[in-house]
């Protein structure tokens, strides 16, 4: 992987400025921070034309890989670290064969290549952090170690740093997403990324901020790579509510490549974990969306295949759904809205008792939404549904308040919610709960 694939206008502009500064190499040698031999080597390439540096690296590439990393390990001044990181980048630029020279520097010093680069991530200088991240991505992606059987400590440390970058400045987010996009192409890296706190949440947060087409594409591409893993496809929406976000991005996308990668991701979610993801997609109106996509002209035939697959799978699921199945799908998705079933007395007369099946599984799911959701629409609809359950099931007042559900307590708390709709439906629900005492059987 060429280092040129990780690009940043911020890094390029600052690199030009840093190259023009003098580094006090002789001063370092007088202070015995570097040896006279190291000084002689560095002076051969310091501020020299590119052609001359390339000639030196061609014959002595291994020596200079060790030299750059060793100096980065020893020297702590920010401007010197900046310059050394630029020299490493120059050596790797368009020369993938030199990556191995840096990886085998460990034969000279076991701390190389990773220790000085990981330490650079901890500095307060943004350029040093991002340049180190750029170089580490190239090395880690090419490292032959099998992460599944022998996890690389440097890899885990790097992901921890990258997870913080995602929450940082626009420059940090840009580089972090590019780094992850590159690393996730290694199948053995995906579980490590999945286990690292804040990375997936960071992806979702970026998409919610309505980024430009390129960032939307890169984040979606990362999620697509993750979706090839069975356990990730099974759990990702439940943990991060990612499907509604992806659908909204695709619906608003202008660039074909954004829609293409999101549709491919949704296909993987269905292929790998249909039970976990199809209900959510139906609630999020993916079926009418892909039907619309099926009528468009596409330059990429893979899009047509993915759209057709999604349409057929969702259509088959939709045709087999009963009205109660639709309601259960809505509960499973966590995205309640004022669909007709909620306000239909006939629905509740026929189905209120079904919330008791399997040890009150669906009643517990409904109350869980009341407790965990922060969306006022979801809270208003869920509070309304509790009232309907109690109204149409004579023993409902007995089961909603019991210790393992605590639904009555939560509905009463929502009577003081900041949102007026939530307060209103919570009040109506409480009136049903206290209108008359339940009678023990």
C-alpha cells in the first residue's frame, strides 16, 4: 500500500513549511544526543534535491530506515520530529518495496519501528500526530503478523489513538477515517476495530453530521468492510442504530458511489444476519427506497444486482408479515412512529394479550424503549401503547408495574418530560393505569 493513498491538504501544506526550517543536527551531536556517524549520514540527505536523496536510499535504504526511526526515538523536539516524519514519508512515497525495510528495523532495535511512532501519537502537535498515523497505517497494513492468532500490541494501541481522533478536529477525523479505510481491507483487522470503543459510534456520528460526499463514501466504505463479518452484521444495528442513518444518507446522496456502497452494506447485513436486520429495514422504509432505485439507470452493474437482491428479500418478508408482525418489527427496530397500528382500537383488541407471550417478551421490549430511548417521538408512541395495552387487557395494570418491568414508574416520570407530546401521552397512559384498581385472580 502506497503512503500516497493517504492524502491530506493539511499535511501537504504544513510539510512544505516544515521542510524550509533548519534542524540543528550539529547541536544535537555536540550535546551527544546523536553520534558523529548518525550526523554524517543525516547530512548526506538533509535539504538535498530529491534525486540525490533517492540515489542514496536506493543503495542504503535499510541504513536510512533504521536511522530515521532511531533519531525519532531519541529526539523529542517537535520541529525535529516533524522533519523526521517527513523524511520517512519521502522514503516511502511511491516505494512500497521500502515498507519492509522499516518493518525489519526491529532486527536492529526491538523498539523499532513502532515505539517511536506510537509515542509521536501522544504529542500535543497535530502535525506530528497525523503524520505518525499516516506512517503507522502503511506499516501495520503491511505487517505479516496474523492479528487473529497473535494480536499486535502496536495495532491495538494505534486503534485506541485513532478512536480519539474520530472525536477530534476535522483534520483528525479525515486522517482517522482514511487510516481505518485502509486497515479494514485486512480481514484479520476487523474484529480489533469492532472491539475498540468509540470507533463505530464515531462513524455514525460523522454520518449524522451530514458530511460531504467523499467523507460519506469513506465512512460507508468502512462499514461495508466491517459488514463482511458475521458477528458484526448481527450486532451493529442493535448497538449503534446504524441502518436508519445509512438509509437517510443514501436517500439524500447525489453521488452514485455513496448510494452504491450503502446498498452493498445493506445487502451484507441481510445476507449475514437477516433476522436482525430485515425488520429494521422494513420499518425504515427501505423497500420503497430500493424499488425506486431499481427504476434508475446505473453505470455499475453491481448496484443493480444489490438493489434487486434487497428488493426481493424485503418484498418476500413484507408479503409474509401480519399486522402484528409489523408491530413487532417496529418494536425490534426501536423506531416507533405513528403508524396506523398504534391508534387502531381493533388492533389492540385483537393483539394486546399477545404482548404477554414468551414471558411478556414484547411488553418488556416496549417498556425497554420507554426507559432507554431519548427520541421524543419514540417515547410518545411507547407511552401511548402502554395505555392501549392496559385499556384492552384487564390484567395489564397488574403486569406493567411489577418489579422486573417497572413500566408504571417510567410512564409517570415522563409526565414531566420537556416534550409536550410525551407529557400528553404519558398522562393518558397513567390515567389508564390508575383509573381503577386491578382485581387479583
